[in-house]
């Protein structure tokens, strides 16, 4: 059971998010001085669903069936966004690799601590986005995979793909 301080902090995060549901979670986390994963965990169940983090590689492999997606990786100095498809998987040392013509990622396997399915309005236009977000042991974002990135409503196909992966990998709350 969370302590009174943890409960107060979660309430503060929820209130900040309610004030602007389209706010970028990384920006909200910085503003509040908390790890980004805490912002995600404070979201209501219809907005963020925790996935089985122990199955993150299986989830990443399932992205191959999604076609082109928007991938975002960020650290304290830079945010890199690309559009591509998953596939051509391999493992080398402690790296899990995704190497297609459009996407070249090397994921450090020991750093992935959790994953979430997230539905939230885009920070650009308030149009719903559908994403899978991966976090490290410190609660910082490792990378995010967006099936939709705003601009237009998610298609029925993208919504179904998202829902199918949530049903397959979700652990509830």
C-alpha cells in the first residue's frame, strides 16, 4: 500500500495531467521532478495499461506486423524521431537489434524494466495517439513506438492492432 506521501505525489501528478491531458509526459515529469514512468502510472486505466515487462522482446518482435510506425528515443540532450518498420531481429552481446532499411535500433536488454500501452491526445493537435512505451530501471523512457501520432483519428485497423497487443501483453493494474 502506498504511503501518504506517495499517494499525495500521485494525486499531484494526476491533477497536473488533468490540467492538460495532451501535455508531453516527459515534459510533465520534468516539471514535477519525477521519473516519467510515474506520470504514466498515474494515468487512468483507460489511458495507460501496464504490460508484462518481462515479455518486452516478444512485444517488440510483434511490432513487425504493424508496418511503419513512429519511433521516439530521447535522453537529456536529444530526442530522435524516425518512421520505419520493425524486423530483421538479432542479438549480439547484451543488445537486441532491429535492423531494417528504415529502422536501426540497438536495445540494451538489461536496461528495459517495464512497458505500457498509452492512449493520449497528441501534444500537437489533441488527436488521440496510440503508443507502446518502454522504460528503464530509473523510470526514464527508453523508447516509444507510436502506431498513431496525431493528425487524424486512429484507423479501425490501427486501433484493433493496438487492442490485440494490449490483450496479449497487458497485466492490468
